[in-house]
């Protein structure tokens, strides 16, 4: 960086949110590991495509009006 640009360089801006996150990470160094563990628990799952296809084939279509009776009377 040239001398002229260094003269006019402003300090790096950090929003309040960024500052909060940095403070949180400093206070809880294992936070990211906990986030990864939580993600693995709820989201990172292996999908068995064969079982998923069987599940879709076994679905029973819903009737247009689910509260009606099959007997036809009231």
C-alpha cells in the first residue's frame, strides 16, 4: 500500500453485531463445536432414497373434506 493511501486509511469498521459475536466467541471458545454438534443432530442426516420412495408410495391420499363421514349420512 502506498504512503498516500495509508494516510487516508480509516480503521476497520465493525458493526455492533460483529463485535457481539466476537465477544461471544471469546467468552465461549467451544461455541462453534456446539453449533456443529447441534447441526449434526438435527440436519446432517443420511437419506435412504429407497426407503423414502417406499414411504411416498405407501401414502394414502387425503380426502378433500377430512371431517366428513364415509357413511354419507349426517
